[in-house]
C-alpha cells in the first residue's frame, strides 16, 4: 500500500510522536552542548536510535542554526574525513550571573558553553540591599543584550547566588554572610531585564558541583563532592550522576558540618566549630596575622604566596586550616564514597597551599576502602565554575525543547 494512503497519526498517538521527537532533539543538543564535537555514529549509539533518525534530528537542529556539521580534525584513517556535529554558539545564548560575597559577574554564554562577553564589578560586603544588587545585575544584562548580534536570541537567564535557595521558586531563603532572608531576586531581575523570560536561581555551590561534573574536574565521575570557598564554605554533592538537593533544595550545606565542637571558632550560623568557621577566609587571615590586610582572593593568595616564600606565620596558618579542611574531607569521603573531591572558589587556593596536610588527614582518617581511589582536585573551571553552572540553568529550557523555545519551527510539521 502506498504510504500516502496510510492514515496519519491523530490524537494521543500524534502527541506521543511529537513528545518523542522533542525529547530526541533535546537529547542530541544536550550531547553536543556538553561534549563539543560528536560524530553522528556516536550520537546514534548514545541515544539508541538508527542512522536515519539521527540524520533527521541533526538536520532539524542545523536548519534552526543550533548545530553544524564539519569534518573531524583527526580520523585516524585514510579517505574522506568523518563528520562531527558541533553546537553553534552564535544562534542561541543565555545571560548568566554570579552573585558572590564580594563581587558580581555577568556573562553572555553561547550554546556549547562559550563565554562570548562578560563583565565584573566589586560588591561591598554586608552593606548592599536587593535594589542595589539587582540594579547592578540589570545594568550588566542590558549591556550584554545590546552587544549581541541581531540574529542571536537570548533563550534563558540563570543566576548563581551565595545563599540557601528554595528549589521550587528560586527564593533566597537565607544568605548568612549578609543577613538576608526571603528575597525574590529572580522575579525582580526578570522584571528589570524585561525579556519576558523567568530567571532561574540556584545555590552557587550546587551549581559549581554541576558544572565541574559536566565540564570540569569531575567529568566521568558518577559521585562527586564539591567544596566552594568564599568568605564562608558551601557544598554540592553529586550522587549517581544527580545533584543531591534535599527536600526543598537546601542540602549539602557542608560548611556547617561541625569539625571542632569543643573550642571551635564562632560561626555565622550561631554554632561553633563549623567547617566554614575553621577554614574560611577569616580563619586563614587571622591565623596568618593578616586580618587587617587585603581580603578575598587577593588576601588568600598573599598568604599562600608568603608560605611558599618561607613565611613561618603563613605556613603555620595554612597547616592549621588544612588540618581542619582534611577532617571535613575525611568525613565526606567516609559518608559518600565519592570518586573525586573538588575544591573551588578560594578553597582552591587554600588547598594548593595545604594539600599535604589535607592528604595526610585523609590517609590517617579515611576508611581504606573509601579513600583508596578518591581523587582530590582543584576546580578545572576555576572561579568560573559557579558562573558556568548559572549558564546551565539558563539553557535548561532550550535543551528540553530546542525548536519550541527558539520558535524555529513546529513539531507538528510532517
């Protein structure tokens, strides 16, 4: 029978077909967005579809300007070079924002994770309010939008914030270092940007963990612990490839794990001896006798540099802080059996200066079967790990429904 005489799917069957096609388009785009150049054959194998289906999906995404095919740089054999599929960074982009304790970073990030433009401004510690922060963010956002070429489309907005974020609506429930509670940063920023797009908000350490797992030091590991240092310490845990977010999104506040219960330093949370209190920036600078000097990254780097140059006080401070950090890492290894522990933010600097002390704690305190294969690494994405995580929040809608979000075509077309 001629295919033109076959009845076309209608009703529920048609909806299932459309849903499957949308899901498959998103799956292809996610693979090349995350991994860069991927061959047709590998895409088909990853997705479990045949060659004809993968060619159709690639063609639809290419027609929308989201991917391109190009010859592979190295085939390893004679003959015509094989084709690989790569994300197009110029067609769709997101705005990504990172609000840290002492700085605000904004970027226009293209599909595939390429940072196309960025801006950064210092942030006063403990003295700003919602209006001030959102004003800076919106100013950056408008500048980034104006710099984008006319053919490019902003498809999402993601915000990394240094506080406890409620998963269901992105509300900042608590930012201990600023004393902020219950702030609707996302909706206010969305209103100021005027794009008609929701602003997805996430905890900085959770987003750093996701970014390092997908693109950084944790690639290939199913189980990861990410420790992020700012003034305080935050954490993100990946279990079986998925973020451990807790009942409402507040999981993995690793900085408030108590490591020194008897004579510990006071913590912003009201307790004493928390990991944050013992290894954060204030603890290091005070132990090194530099509490009145530079703060933030400059202050931490100065201590590490001084220790490398033979300064006894700086060396003793890093040893003391590294000892407490090692105890925290031992607890996390014994609890979660991760394949990799990643140190991000200012903790990457502290770990570099105290790695031997941290590793010694792990060797003496970690369960042998849990510690024998774990890797301790600094963040491969550096200080941009949280910004990269914010970008992934912004890309979520596009990666779920590429053509629907772009408005590049209807899935109803035969």
